[in-house]
C-alpha cells in the first residue's frame, strides 16, 4: 500500500525514519527533486535503487517494489521482487 490517510508511503517511510528529503537524497546519491517526485507520485524509484531504498528505510525490496507498483510503475509490475535487504 502506498498511502495511508492520503499520504504517500515514501513520505511516510522517510518521516518515520526521521529524515529530510535532502538526507534521503544524499544517502541514495540522487537529487532531492527525485525524492520529491517519489513523494508527490510524479515518479517511482528505478529498479536498481530498490535495494538501497529498502536498506535506508528498513524495508524489504518486495515492499519497495509494491510501493512502486501502487504508484503506477508498469515496469515494477513486470518484475518479481523476491530479494530482501
């Protein structure tokens, strides 16, 4: 599930971790606008980023994949997410 009470799961995960968008961006070596895009639903993380995202937020790769699928990422739906971090 990507939303709880209207909030995007990536935002919820970040807030639960006590991180700013900038801290997430630095931790993943991406631009802060990319993190903002995930949280606004304009974009979904790339598959190669899933393990890093899972590790950063203490989630499984499957949970990250499910969040991407729920954001409408058709590429994510085509790939079975079975590895864990």
